């Protein structure tokens, strides 16, 4: 209503100004004199203005007639569409202008205006391969999914725009959470444009989420051939996919092919910790302890990890603590100052009841920036040396509030995982997990299953009250949940 009133006022103002200008010209003396063929013509100022306007109109009409004459001549010379192009030229100009305005509106976030301009452009151009894409994107932006779907389906019917239509519907299905349909559409789009990098990545991610490891390996090979993936990254991800195919290696009925997949994954990427652990267990199942040892040593040299230590312990499950401590020197002599190496050695020393040596190994870790695992092991050392319950529980209280230590963290969303997975549980990104300290200390530690079971005693010593600095968090510990170190058997390395 207000805008209409403004337009009316502007119109009245313009008319008023024109009337004032015409009156001013009528009252003005002088004018223009034109001599043509000996005849002299005099024009008042108002007549001069009117004559100038008429002259401009006549020139414009003349140019149009000349253009029409050229089109007729072309038609007579055999150009069958010359006259139709002449009359369509104005429509095309209006149509392309509407299309350009629609694209600007879409870029500005004005979805409704973009749809209006797209409809206008289609009216003049009659080129749905151009206008439908603008309509679909504007409909998506405005939340009109029904209109967007209809437009994408129309694009699919045209060979020139089929890929765009399939990709558009695929993205809609992804937004709806229909991953199965989205994967089938991605496969179709991949067939249409196998070198499209975004479609390659989308299809690979969807296949990994669906555990279609064979299809994912095929897509990964296509990425390598098209030059969109470096050779070293391809080798790493091929190992991840081979490892994922062999994820049932620990099953009793695991086939020889499955075991070979795990070994292949380790050969492709020796520093891939889960692949090394699974390959070692495969060798152990085949009675090839030397091969398992070699695999784990090579992986430990790349990066010490508790999973590697657990697999190394399984090579000789019935050895004594002293024998195990001796055999583990093959690992602990590598990266001796690494925190993980020191923690593994401390746990072995605790199991072997060499508590003073274990305390010495842990001293630097405790002094610098201890995590929950180091503090928990220190509590075990204190218990083994005969310290009171209050001392042991003091260490445990510190452990409850300490950082959790390294975990499998997604490099894309920083979400921590208890175990390694090829696909992040949170953001569903492929091959983004790495062993590192998470940014948030409150996340659950994945090293909990590797920590040495601890002793806090049969109960609280009421005659020896806890010191003031003992945190109340130790109250949650129940005496029935703990047993002496020499009777506990579920430790990773015990």
C-alpha cells in the first residue's frame, strides 16, 4: 500500500514538472531557425523540443526498417530463419536479461525473486535446459522441495542435463537421510561423468558407509586413473578398504581369503595400526609367530600403540611375566622415550612385581603432563609397594580428573572413537581417524581397555581417614570391584 502511494506521488510530481517545463518554454523568447532549399523555418523553444523528440523516433524507426530489410534480403538468399530471428531478437534479449537477473537474485539469497525471473526467462527463451536449473536451485533455497524435485526430474529427461538432474535429486536424498537411494543415484551419476571429482568423493563416502568395500575400491581406482588422487593417498586408502573387508579376521570361521586381505592391507600401508594388528593376528592363527613379530615391530617403529602391544602379547599367551618382559624388549627398545612405550613397559614391570623400576619409568610422565592411564598405573605401583588405601585412592582421584590421553580422533569433526573405524561415526567422513590427544579432555578414553586393572584394597580404612586433598570422586569406588594385582588376569599384557 505504501509503495503504491509513493509511485502515485512520483508520477504526479513528474507530470507537474513536465507541465512547468512546457510553460517555461512557451514563455521563452527566441527559438531555432532552419533553412532547407531556400525555405526558412522558425521553431519556438517548445516546438524545437517536440521536433527533436520526433527526429529521434524517426531515426529509431528507420534503423528498425533497415534491420528488417536486411533480414528480408537474407531470407530471399536462402536463410529460412532470418525473419523469425529478427522478430525473436527482442524476446531473446528480454529472456537473457531475466535469466541474468534471476542468477543475481539467487546469488543474493532472494529465492522467490529468482524463481519469478526464471519463469519469465522461460517464457521468452523456451530453453528449459537453462531455466530449469535456476528454478531448481531457487526452489531448494526457498525450501520448496516438491518444486525442486519436479524440476530435477525434468532435467533428467534431457541428455544434456541428465547428470545435473541426477546429482540434484541425490543431494535431496542425502538431506533427507536416505543414504541407500542416494548411493544408487551417485552410482548413476558416476556412470554419466566418471571423472567428476565431487561425485567420486560422494560415491566413495556412501559406499564406505554402506560397507560396500568392493565398490569403494573400484571407485578409488577410478579416482587414481582420473588423476584426482595422489598415489600415496590412494595406497593408504586402498589399505583402509582392504582392512575393512577383512574386519571379521578374528571370527573362528574366517576364510583364508579374509586373512589374506588383512595381510594385504598391512603390506599396502605398514603404518596403519589396525591393519598391522589384524595381520599379526592372522599370522598367529596360521602359526607364523615370526611373521607376526616382524609386522608388529615395523608398525611399532612407525607409531607405538596399545593395540600393537596387545597383539604382540598374543604371540606367546602362556609365558611368565618375566619372559614377557624380556620378549617385549623387541618393542620397548624402539622409541624408548615415547609415552606409549614407557606406559607399556611400566605395565609389564607391574605384572612382574618390579614396582620400584615401574615407578622410575613412570616418573617423567607423572612429572610432566600425566594422563589418566599413567596415574592409574602409578596407583597400582603404590598398591604393589604396600602403600595405604588413602595413597592409592589419591592417585585414582587424580586419574579421574586427568586428560584421557590419546584416542582415535576424527580430523574432520574432532569426534573421539573408542576403536578405529574406516568411517567417522559423527560426520561420516572416510579415513579421517588418527591416533592423537582429543581437543576435549572430557571425552571417553579409548585406552581404558588397555589399562592395568588396579587394586584399591578390600575396603576403606576407617582408622586412617583420607587426607583433606583426597577428592570426593574416589567415593564411587567399590571394594568388590577390585582384586589384588597377582590375581587379576584381564590386563592387556598380563
